[in-house]
């Protein structure tokens, strides 16, 4: 029993020492902040999908680069569900930086939205449209992978 307590104490000490070391080296993860979408341009529209070029403002407070490597998103225009959306190109955010980054997105239309594409065009021509994007984005840094949930709501003029 006494041997087990000593072993447990050594494990706890090692954990705290490793945590302190990683923290002092800046290797512990700090949340990357998405400040919003600064601009959106429609690149291509078909009856099945839309491709957008977004400029997003992101801050990375970490001492290492973050790579956004995957996404699984749902997009809505006002109350209409557009469909599934994905970031189509890896985004690299340099260490300890804040800036605007190019974020190409492709949204595949749900059949219900594709049938109402005319209604969406009329809505977009009448003024700003509230776009809501919800889902998950996966980023990698060093040997770590982290998936975060997002819920972004912005108004756009088309």
C-alpha cells in the first residue's frame, strides 16, 4: 500500500512538472479566435452548389502555426437551409498573429434549396441576407488535432 502511494505521488509530481514545462514553453493550446467574415464573393453558382471566396479575420495567440484542415458545416440563408458546406483548401495561420485569411468554401445545395433558388435570388436582390453557418472545424498544430464547434451569423449584400 505504501509503495502504491509513493508511485501515485511520483505520477502526480511528473504530471505537474510536465504541465509547468509545457506551459512555460508556450506549448499549451490557447483558443484561436474567429473575429468574423470581412468579405464574401460568389465565385461560381450552379444548380447544385455555390463556391464562395471568404476573407475571415482570425487571431492565433499560440507560439506555433495552426492549420485548418477539415470542416463539416451547415449553411442557412435567413431561415432557408442551403445545405452542407466545406472549406476547400487548408488554411495556415502563423504563430502569434492576427489577420485576414482567404477561406474558399463550397456549399452543396439541399434539394429543397435547389428548388427554391429563385426565391433566394429574389431575397438576395432585395437587400442584406443573414447567413448562418454551424458545424465543426478541425485544426492541427504540432502533434495535436482539435475539432471545435462554430456558429457564425453574418449579414451579406449580394
